[in-house]
C-alpha cells in the first residue's frame, strides 16, 4: 500500500468518532426539540391527545347535576312504578334507577304507593329520598299514554323473552291488554306492550322481574337514542312535551333548558352515558313491601356523588 493510501485510510478512521459524536448530538437535539413541541401542543390542546374523558368534564360541577323523579300513574292517579333519572355531566353519566311502588319507607310506615296517596308528589319525593338516601331535585308524574308515546318515539324495545310470559287482562271484548310471549321469542315491543309487561305479574320471580324488565327496556332505548345523536337532538323537545302533558310537576322550562344543553353536549361528543341501576333488597312474602338493601343504598350514594364539587358549596343546588 502506498504512503498516500495509508494517509487517506488513517484520515477516515480519525473522522469516524467525530461523525459519531455529531450524529448522537443531532439525535439528542431532535428528541429534545420534538418532546418540547409535543408538550406545547398537548398543553395548548392544539392536537387531540388522549381519550374523550380528558376534556369531558371541563366546566361542569355538582351544580350542573340534576336528579328527577318520574312517577307513572294511571287515570286515577294510582302509582304503578317510578324511575330516578340522574344526569351527572361531571362523570359523563346518565343513571336510570327503576323503582317499585311497593318500596317501603320505614320512616313513614308507608310504601311509595301509599305515600303518593297521602302526600301527593312532594310526599312521594320525600319517601323516595328516605328509602334510598339520596336527594331529588325535581319530580314529574307521567300518564300511561304519555309513557307509551315516549317509548314509541324511542322506537320501542327489541326483547327476547327469558320465559313464557302470559297474562289475561280479563277484558271480554278484546285481547289488546293481554300479554303473550313464548320463551325464546324475540319481538320489538312498543309502548303499550312495554307498559303491560312492566305492570302485570308475568315473571316467575315476581315483581322484581318487572323492575329488571323496566331497567333493561329504558336502558336499551336510551342507549339507542345516544347512538343516533343527530336525530336525538331534534327529538328532545318532542319527548319533553310528551312527558309533561297533564303532569303534576315542578320540573320547569328553565330546568329542562339547562338539562337539554348538557345532554346536547354529550350527544355532540358522542358519549355513551346511560347506565341502569336495579335496586336489590328484600321482598315480603306477599310482595306488598320491598326494603332496599343497604349495599344498594351505598352504591347509589357512591354513583350519585359528583366527580367535581362546586367551589364554596357543600351540596348541589336544587
């Protein structure tokens, strides 16, 4: 090998460590600058980082949470069943809690059906609060026809009967009020059919079966509504006007407008907030009394606790 070739080879070897140092320095620089830029983007919400929950609760506090008691009554104002509707935007949740009219209030010595008879909706609301250890902000009675119309507007409930469900209403001239579903059969139940199955003694486990059915029907229909956000936003006013027709209520237009804004926000963000919580407890042998289990009361208290409490406020505004 010539002297010139040896010198060139030596020069290349001497430059290799320098090139390596430059390469490492460049990598460190790129990582540092890139990390800084990504952090700036994330902190300033320039790009959509993380999941939807990262910004879901922005601006919402316990003051935005509302709990409404809906009581289904017949034309004689006799209570059939109830549902607690809890909207909590701090958790992005809409809780549905079905209740039997035979829930027993140990404080008053009356079940909820008797509480409505004795004290109207204010008395009924107080008994529900006592039975379940929660606070109710607003109440509304719902007639059978309003309930049926509401379910029809939601598109009904596709249901597979877990057992034979039969009940003859006793109407001699028509079978329109009868229930006849074979085990394993699947039908799309509309409002009237849903109401009848919620009301009649068709389940082998008794009235607890009616409450479970009610929970499943309402949860499924409302989940379907949230899965179609654009059409649902256009139906909210329709549903409200259906439910409030001839209702005994303190749920005013202002309350509805506030809750509508929150629900619309949830729909815009494509959330899936609906959760049904079915009460557990003890039934009397004749099924005229149901006492909620303490474990369920504790669960309800936990679920109904907002994730963000308003400043300078120890409780929710009613």
